[in-house]
């Protein structure tokens, strides 16, 4: 094969390659946990996301403003709808879904596409926890995972009603698939966060 053939082969391969919509610099300036959350919406795993940038403001004030600008540029690029209030971004793939939520026609859990069983369990669990009748839903869930271990729990974006909740496991699988395909850094960051929750609730809280 001479150089001319080699160049034409490269051009052909290049033309056949699918365009990766995340291949732009600003995407990688976004915090990887924000990328993991946002990608679940851009890839259609769920209809909405809640991005809490105030957390960065609290811990890293100098980091906050660049993150907000970078995020807004990414949201425009992906043609998403959003509202921002005090560092919290509610983002959706459709304006209608966002309006539905803003007009209080659905709950936050429904806006975020969480399974109905988990929304109910979370609300009830929080009430019991506030009344000091039980530990909170996150503590309860991560404790159960000791007996029902599943690697997919590293890809969760919500607290499931139970370690055997099938819609949650299916959602975690879908999140894993898109992050593995497009953004391994975001996948690792999300897995570490969830692993941190597991350790937190097993070793810092006494077992009851
Ligand atoms: Zn559930």
C-alpha cells in the first residue's frame, strides 16, 4: 500500500465513524458527576435531571461561576430546556415536561423519571426518619445491599425502594450503558460516589 492509498483509506474510515456529540472541550470542563446526571437526559434514559451546582459553590466558591457558565453552554448546545434557582438547575429534554413540573402537575420524583415504587418508598421513608421511627431511606437501602450486592448499584441516580427493585436495576443498567459508551470518567465518578454511600452507611452508622 502506498501513501496515497493509505491516506484515502484513512479518509474513508474517518467518514464512516459516527459523530460523537460529546467531543467538545466544554463538556470535559463540567464536573463528572454533573456529566453523568446530564447524560442520562441527553441519551433519553430519563426525562429530567436536577443539577445541584450550589454544592460546588459551598465547597469551592471559585469553581462555581465557571461551572455555571460551562453548564449553560452545554445545555444550549444540546437544545435542552431548563430553569435555575439558587444554584439548582432543573433540566429536561422537552419544555412541556419542564412546564408540567413547574406548574406542579407532577412531583419532583416523577419529573426525574424515578420508578413509582421508589418515589412512594422514599417519601414514606423520609417521613418515618423525620419522626425518628426509622433510619433514612438511603441508610436503609445501602445496608440492604450488603446482602443483595449488585455491581449496577454503582450507576444509580436515585435511592431505590429495595435492593431487588427491578425498575431501578434496569435504569442503572441503562445509565451504565450510555456512560460506558460516551464518558468513562463520568461513570467512574458516579460509581465512586455510590461506593462512598455504601461505606458511609455500613461503617459510620452502627448497624441496628
Ligand atoms: Zn422501586
